[in-house]
């Protein structure tokens, strides 16, 4: 029988995207010269209730309470309403523990998504607050982590002030239950919302001081404005303008190389200042080397790998991969003052 966690059509209602088994919905992680260490063994506790239950990350508190038998199925009758005091009127703390052998090495602690109004605490030291469901939060934790066991806590308190940026349907739409619980917004408004939890991944990333936070390829069509569907390999060329967002703990030079699986590549050397910066590297894509991406039912949807590598003058290379397709949309209009054109175009798509 279907359960709350199995119903994909209601994922948006609760914001539990990461709990769908079998689907690859993980965000692209921040990358460095080491692989991320994902933290997935958590428990959720409420001191005022005397409860401590297993918790899933990614996930949400209502799902955790349901799995633990503390609330009824939120999709049955009004369970979501009558049980809401259990998850709203208490401070809930998500806790995990991890072991570190080399605390002197730089590490970034990353939260891809937290919903919402939570304090993040590592070994008793407050790192910051999560107030926006859609933001990634990252913290440099060298000097906070210790050798041996470390304790990470995410403390949800409904009285915390938030910025009000969360999935609107989780406050009640015409097709969704209307929440009787509220967040305190920084504007002074009480905002309806449902559920809370760590809805995306949490991971530690050990690094030597250079990380790539985002890789953003933008596809540009270089041909003339088309007046008919593009013909395979006879259209204009494309350009992939790849913007790479970098964070480094010192000023350095590094060589950035971008390579497409269709055979093209480009290399350039950049100077990066300490802190956050970004650079863009272009790569021209000849029409003869790629196949176009078409909407379903019109043609195929070929995708190509775009590999980037960032090699500093000293230290290990940082790499990342994205997938891209090539298409171009154009609005094609005729002369609507020409009676013959209007008559021929009538009823045509």
C-alpha cells in the first residue's frame, strides 16, 4: 500500500525531494581535491517530549515522526492538522556524529538545503543560521572540528525569525492542506508553513585551500535568426560559455581547461584572488560536431559531457563534470498586414 513517503505527486507539498528512493536528485556538490563525506546517520529529539527518533537526511520531520509511529499518516483525514503541535510547538534537534583523524586540515561543512529557521551548532559552537530553504549554507570548520568524535546539531525552533523564502505550497494552496502553524518573518508577518527538516544533503569536504563551488555552462547560438527549423549540421555554430565559481584561501594562478565529449577543448590561465571569485571560459562548438536537442516527440535529446579541470601552480587538480545539450528557440513571425499571409497562417501552429 502507498505511504506518505511513496507518493511522488505530493513531493512539492512537503519538500521531501531527497527521500525519493531510486531517483538521482542530489545537488552537484562543491568539489576539491578530495571527495565529499556525506553525513546521513541522524536522529531527531525533542527534550520537552522526551523523544529521540531516527531521522533521515535528506528528509523532513513529519516523515520521521510518522515512521516512528508518533503521528498518523499525514495523508489521512486531518492527521496533518491535529498532530501539528508535536512538530511545531517543540524545539527539535537533529544530531549526527562523525570522526576526524586530522583536524588541522581545512574542511568545509555544507548544507545543500535546510527548511527552515534552524541554528547550526558544531561541538557546542554556533556556526550560523539557516533561514532560506533555497540557499546552500557552507562553513569553514577548521579549528572547530576536533580529533576523534565530533557532534553536529541542527536546532529547529519555530520562534526563530526567518526570511520567508520557502516552498509556497507548503503553507497551503488550493490543492494543499492549509497550515495552522506559522513562522515569524523578519517583516513582522506570520507566515503559514508546514514541515521542517534537512531536505537536502549534508557533507564535509576536506581540501587543500582551493574549491570549485559552482560550474555554470551557458549555451549560446551563434547563427543567424532562423525562420525555419534548424537542419542537422547545417545550422550555425554554438558557444558554451562556462562560468566557474572558485574559492581559495590565498591568491594563486591556475590553468582552467574545459573539454567537450564532442571533441572540442579550450585552456586558459587565470589569476585568482584570495576568497571568492569567478571566471568564464568560452568553447566554440561547430555545427558539424554535435546533434541538436529536440523536444519529446519531435526528435532525440542527445546530451554531451562537459569536463572542467582547474590546475593550480602548486597542488592537486580539481575536476567537475556537467551535461549539456544544444538547442535554440526563435520566435518567427510573418507580415500580419499581408492578407495572403494571414489567410495561409490561419489555424497553423
